[in-house]
């Protein structure tokens, strides 16, 4: 499976990157950075340093957009992901040069070079993907599918009461990506807040080699943040769950394909993903052919699968 990863590392982005590299069926061709948890330049450095740590420095990293489609970058989420985006952990600096083009340009180039093969996994704000659509209107026909960690269908938001962080950071980009007429799967907070790493998972990572220990040290910061939500040291598995939905390792047990609109207004609903789930009480959930597929739950707990992959890195 040929994959383009668009990300804002990001502690759970780092877990997702590790997961993809540990999966034998994933050919990770390109990583693009975007502002979100931190600025796009720092996110690109984090991605490059993580690739070096994981022994894959040859995978190219393209620096993406610092500003969102219509608004400037606002400083990220240091209270969640630490000041450097990866929990304050200092990684050995990778030395590989960044790709020549922007993340959007390199995504288009890659999709054109392997038409129909590329799977896009977006685990940050959707700015680069929207910019790529502006660069090449044929992109939807060149890409196999788009899987997104983002949004909240029936669950509360996390950035605001209504909006999830990735969509809230750039609602205009999300609206464009949802409306582009390609095969979009969204893995929202409804699914990701249910899958968690606990203290035992952190302990297992800290008892591993240097790669696992680095991830474990990052996770400590994430656990501190999630203490307020879960009442114990643990964390949600947002981005790695989206990666596992992409690979099929996380088997979806409940989904719906429905029209989804994004609130791009300036009110309290800005960034909300408004999914038309009025058919949800039918025996068979709605599968609107032109809709966005929303994942609500998976069949088995994901943490053991993720931990096994990360320990095999
Ligand atoms: C999403 O927002 C970011 O903080 C995480 O990396 C994840 O992609 C969760 O809402
Ligand atoms: Ca992310």
C-alpha cells in the first residue's frame, strides 16, 4: 500500500508514523508537514528526526503550509504536545534535506507518478490537502482514497465544545477536502477517544530500545494532558487509529457514509463537522454513495495491536 502521510508531529502523530513504518504492507513514500500541534517547519524537523530515529532517513519530508487557508498560524498546542510538538523530547537531528517542493506540490507530483495507487493519510489540519486540490483539480481521480483523523460526529469536540482540533484549525480546508468528490474516510473523536494507551503500555515502551523509549518519553507529556479527561494517566490514540483504519488492521465495526458539512462561520460552532446522521436509527446505517465515510467504532481494542507494532520497530 503506497502511502502519503500528512502530519503535524505531534505526539500521537509520532505513534502513527512508528506504526506505519512497522507495518510490512505499508510503503511510506512521502511525509508532508503542516501547522497544527506546532508550526509546519518544526513539524517537518520532528518528522525528519523521527524517520532517522526509526532507521528510515531516506523517506522524504516536504515542508507544508505554515498558515491555514484563510487565517494565520496561531501558536499550536504546547499545553497538549509540549513546546516542540513532541513532549519536549530532544531527538538526534536528522541530516536529510527536505524535499524541494512544498508538501502540496510533492503530493501532487507523487499522485501523478503513481495514478490510482496512492493512499493519503491526513492526521493534521487539512491545509496541504486543500492546497493540493487547488494545484491539480484532477487529484481526486489520481488518489485511491483519503483517510483523515478529524472531526466529531456525535461526540463533543476537543478544541472547542463543538470542534475537533484538526478541523478547527482549518475549517475552510476541511470543507474543500470533504467536497472534492473522492473516497474520504473520517476517523473522528467518536472512535479515537475510545481507544487508549494505559500505564502498562507506557511502561512497556520505556522498557524497550531507544526508539520505544523516545516514544514513551513523549507519551508522558500526553498522559499529563489526558489526566483531566480520563482521571488516570492514559491517552487517546487518535492518529495511530486512523493509520490502522487505513491499513485495515483496525477492523471497522460501525460506520456510516453520509453528507458532512463543516461550519466555517465565526460563531461557537466554527470547525464543527455536521454529519447528516438522521438515518442512524435504521437497521442498516446510511451509506450515501457521495458521502463521507465516518468511522464510529472498531471491532477489537486497538492498543495491543499498536503496542506490538511499536515494540517491533
Ligand atoms: C488531533 O489533534 C492533534 O492534536 C492530534 O495530533 C490529533 O491529530 C486530535 O484531535
Ligand atoms: Ca496530528
